[in-house]
């Protein structure tokens, strides 16, 4: 396992790997890695010859009032986990490497990024697309793996890659959950035990919607109402949105189309903002 912190070193290495005909897989992360991330690394290792995991808490995707400063950073533990999961390189640059003084170019997808997360976090996806485009240019991957947990991010990246004709295969890995259903997230560590219990209502609401669809209920308003009702039983859960959308465009849907519809939830648990979703 090699740790790379400089952009030019990463570019040279990517160039060498490509010249020698090796398929490069990239897994972009912000670190504080859990099994959900490691599953992406394993998937990348199955499909590529060399796997680069980027560990970069990207300042441009956080708004000034968000948790950039307190976001967990634990590179040593991340290195050990990535080694075990089959990564070959960790790219862990400093923010000043990625955004040197005077940096002024940003990229925004303007359709898929607008609803849901785009409403409460209007600058978030601009930061995500900018950093992912930078990582693609620096690491030159043949494929890049993202998680379904961040469904809108996955859709935005797909659209960016299609629109800008990046020659990168975007692979989406399923959401990994704790045994009790809570979607794994680096932010779960902010939850106290009692908040965590209330947070379980998010996955329960999603699973209930899945069961309703299995029983034949396809109407968006019924599914959204039931999911919202489950969330509303918890005092410290503040719903930001519960929405049935097209998983590719993020546009609202009136009825479930199997495999295309996604029920997406975002909620505040006191000061912790959680998102989760299920494909119906
Ligand atoms: P993050 O470090 O939170 O930016 O996440 C890095 C990548 O891991 C993103 O593509 C996420 O969608 C993915 N990811 C995060 N949590 C999970 C999870 N529970 N299951 C699957 N993928 C995940």
C-alpha cells in the first residue's frame, strides 16, 4: 500500500499505470471508513487491476455552517482498513494540493442536482462534481465506484460523466446497513445511543414502503404519507424531505415504476443530518 499526498505524484503514477495497460479503479471517499466504503473498495478490486482510494474531506462541498471542521479524520485507521480490503494506493492530499491559492474553476450539474439535497444544500453538488472531476483528471480511472446510499450524488455523477463524456465507468454499489437496518455512515458516530434508536425510524420507514409496494401499493402519496407517519412518531426526528423520485433524474413520481422509483428521506436527528433511500 502506497500513500500519495501530492497531485503531481498521483498524476505520474496514474500515467504509468495506464501506459502499462493496467485498469485503474477509483473509490472517492472522505475517510472515516466503514464497511460500506470497504465494500466499494472490494468491488473496485474485483473489476480493476489497481485500486486507488481517495481520502479527502472536500471543503467545497460543505456550506460554511456545516460540519467540515468537525468531520472525523482518521487516516491511520483508514489505511489499515483499505489495505485489508484490497486497495493499492491511498490518495490523501491536503486541501491546498487540490485547491491551490487562486483556484477558481467550478463545475455544476444543473438539473439532477437541484431537488432534494439541492434545496437545503444548494452548493453541495457543485463541490462534489468539481472534486470528482478533479479526481478523475488526477487519478485517470477506468472505473469509479460510488454508493447507492448517496443516491442523488450517484445520479449527478452519472449525468456529469454522460454530459462531459468522461471515459470512466461509473459503478454503483448497494447500501450497506447495520444489522438493525441503519444505513452505515461516517456521521452515525455523532449519534448518542438514544438518538441512534430514533434514527432507526428512517430505515423502518423505507422498509415499510418496500413492503407496501410488495403488497401492491404504488401510489406515491400513500407511501410518502406512511413513511412520514413512522418518522413523526419520534420526537427528535425532524423530517427534511420524504419523496418518491425517479432514481436517474430525481424528478418526483406519482406512482412507483419498479426499479426506477426511489424513496428518499432526509432528516435531522438533533444536530445530525442523515439521508437514506430505497429503490422500489
Ligand atoms: P463519503 O465518505 O461519505 O463521502 O462516502 C464515500 C462513498 O461511499 C460514496 O460513494 C458513498 O455513497 C459511499 N457510501 C457511504 N456510506 C455507504 C453505505 N452505507 N453503503 C454503501 N456505500 C456507502
